[in-house]
C-alpha cells in the first residue's frame, strides 16, 4: 500500500547507528511538541539492520591504508535505499566537514524541500562512492570535527523545525539573532535589581517605541563588536 504524505508536514529520515542519541530532541522541547502536533515527522534507519554479517558490523578498513575505519558501503547503501523508498523525491544530505557551511539564510531554503534524509557518518567517514552517487547535498555546521554526524543532524533538524509555521510563535522567529543579520539585544527578567545590578531604566518605562529603538541600537552595537561580518551582509 502506497504511503500518503501530507504537504503540511516536514519529514526527516535519519540514517544513524546511534538512533538513541536523538531521544535528546524528539522527546523534549519544541521538537517533541512539534512531533506530537504532527507538524514534523522523524524516523530512523540503522545501517546495522542492513548488515549481512553475523556481527552486524558496519565498518571496514580503507583501501590504501591509513588510520581508522570507514563505514561499510553495503549496509549504508541499503539503508539509504530504504529511506528513499519511504520518502520519495527526498533530498539526501550528508553531514560532513567538507560540506557547505550552514547559515541562517540556508535554513529557509531547506524548509522548502519538505522531505530530507540525513546521513550521519561515523569513524573516519563514508565510502566516496556513496557521496558521489547517493548524496544530493553536503552540509557542515562549522569548521571543527565531531565524532559523528548525529549532533550535526540534530542541529539542522532543530534549526529547520523552529521556522516551520506552528512550531513556535512567528514574532519570536522575527526577533531571533541572525534573522536580520544582527545579533540579539540584551535581555533581562525579574527581579529588577540583582546583586546591585539594575535593569536598564528604559525597559521599565513602558514606552515601546523608545524600547524598540534602544534594542535596535544595542543589537547594532553588539553585532559591531562581536560579529562585524554580519553587518557587511546588510549592505
């Protein structure tokens, strides 16, 4: 029986040998709530379940020698084929240090894809033939090395999901850092005075126009000091 897909739902299939790691996001916070509301759908495929040896191993030595192991071709390939059969016309993304660096403006484009398959590499990486023939896009969340792609996939799922209508309030999204290439302004909550440190008087004034101007100035100042590269993008 052919599975029907709802155009209003964002679908993620994640290929990982450690699906339990994702309990950190699927059972808590806004992602957990979005799953319960059926705004997003997340499923996992473990390459170990596609391994044909008795040990269910999914790693092997690289040709040419060198340190470490690579994920074996066949279990990973079969897992990808199964994911593709579940999500027709999905975009296959491999989380990799060699991928394009993820920026906030990329997230709005990724949402439009509606169906995404994430490949979480482990060990020293995956066979290049998988990348060449099965992967549509490579993405990196930064210029550093992780032990696997799971954390990067969680970051992408979180950043994509929070922009999907109904997941969080629209106003909160509009005021996020990076939404307009500015860092956020300083925020304060009760009590008014903590250890001789006071909340800026303007925030207690009730004058919303002046508060908005103050926040904009603070955002500009913080961005100029901490991330001046973002201001160049506003030109």
